[in-house]
C-alpha cells in the first residue's frame, strides 16, 4: 500500500500511468511489483522486501521496482524454486488501468523471466470505500505458485 501524492509519478507493474498523483515510497513506489516481490519471498520463507531493500538505505532511494523484483526472482531461483505463475490485483479508484494491463504483464514477466501468460494483473476499485476508494492511496495484492526446481 502506498499513499498517492502530488509530484510523484504513478508507476504500477513497471508502467508509468498518466495521472496527477503518484505513489509515495522510498523506491519508485510501485505497489504492484512490491506485492509480487513480497509474495515470492514469502512463499520461499526468504523474508520480505524490506529485509533486502530497506527504506533506510539510500541505495534504494527512487530505485526502479522492476529491478528489485528481478533480484527477488533470482533469490527464489537460487533457493531452488521455479516461478510457475503470478496472480495479482491492484485496488485503485482512478485512474482506470485497463489500457495498461498488457504492458504491466509484459514488464513483470520479463523481470521474472516467465511468459506473460503466467502473469495475471487485475484492477479493481473499492467502490469509494477506504483509502483506495477516496483516492488517497493504492493497494496491491499478489499470490504466486512455485515449483521446486529439478536439476
């Protein structure tokens, strides 16, 4: 989850979305790639995004989240797992994201080194409820399926 603020770019799934506000975060604030990275790390008991890319470390200030996702995918592979698929959901009242979903899927798939067909990105609203509904924030959720690599 990230707060939406003036003066920041809105980046989701590595795609810059035209909008008057963007996500406040230490990196580029890409809530979608952060959720996927945390799902990957969590599924392999490797911790979470903050363990490897803490917001107290200036090296990660304004970092591209697709690069963080790429690094997390590599950690998953080194731990002996293969990424089978990703199912993710963005919760955001506006802007509408349908026109950007295909690009997000491609960028995420590239970072994970999987086919775009293995990456699902859905966009939902919260019908005006909560911080996503009043437009003050964005949330993203993800689950991943992994398989133990066979060498």
